[in-house]
């Protein structure tokens, strides 16, 4: 049996929408969401104009929305969000592909810029390891800072290589859908860009 590993992006690759934004809508009260959303709107505009990076936008949003939250509260909200909402965001064919890898004995890893609070349950239930953006914690409180960086672009590869010796694997697969996955796709022997869309779930032949 070949020793293979498969890396999956989450938002937009396995799902039809961004789970970070969906979680904000789910977890933050409407008054706070409206007020903080207005405060954050200039960052959104600058992001879409290409004047603010994805990583800076993520850091600012975490500080604005989650600073001072208890870790326990985020974990409870994240678990509820996963059980109530995530299943409705998943693209057709996701579980079939995961099972295909796992039945062949491949190690499967979720690599995401989103947060562990709702990704952990998904990974535990579906046999994936998890690499993701982490938040700085002080005691049982979220400080509002990333720990240390957003898991996006080159940071995805840095985190992957910190956890896995890729030369130990005879085949590396990667699945992604945006420029934030480009570097991860480039280290793969078989890369799938925008999979799980339409009749041809994987974009290229087996």
C-alpha cells in the first residue's frame, strides 16, 4: 500500500460558503453584528480593493468580534454551529472523496484559515487531522490576536511542513479553490483546483 497524504482546504473547497463569516452571523448578537459590521466595513472595502491583505483582515476581524470572549463560550458555540449548520454548506461528493482516500489508507488533513472551534468536530467525526488558524488565549480568554499567523497562502505550507515530512510520502494530494491555496497545491503531486463542482467532482481524471 502506498503511503499517501491528502490536504483539503475547507471554505469554498468542501463548502459552498465561508464558514468564518457564517459563524459570525450565527454567534454574534444582531445589535453587535450590525454595529461592529459597520465599524469593519472600511476594512472589507479595502480588502476587495486589494489594499488590505487577507491575513490583516482576518486579524482585525478576530480582534473586533472575539476579543474578550471565553474559550469555553467559543468552543460551545463552535460545536453547536457545526452540528446545526456545517452539514448544509458541504458540497456534493465531499464524503465520497474522503472515504476514497481513507479506504486506501491515505492520511487526510484539513488545512484551513478558519478556526478550530467548529472545525474540530468536523475533523473528529470524519477522520481528518486539523491544521488551522489559531487564536491567542490567556487563561480562558481570547486576547483578540492570532497565534501566530493566519493559515493562508505560504503559511499553509509552513504549517504543513512543521507537522509532516512530505518526503516520507509516495503521493501528496491537495484540494483548494482560491489563491490562498496556491502554495499548498504547488507542493502536491496531484492538485485539484475547485473540485466537487458539477458532474466532474475533481476537475481532472483519476
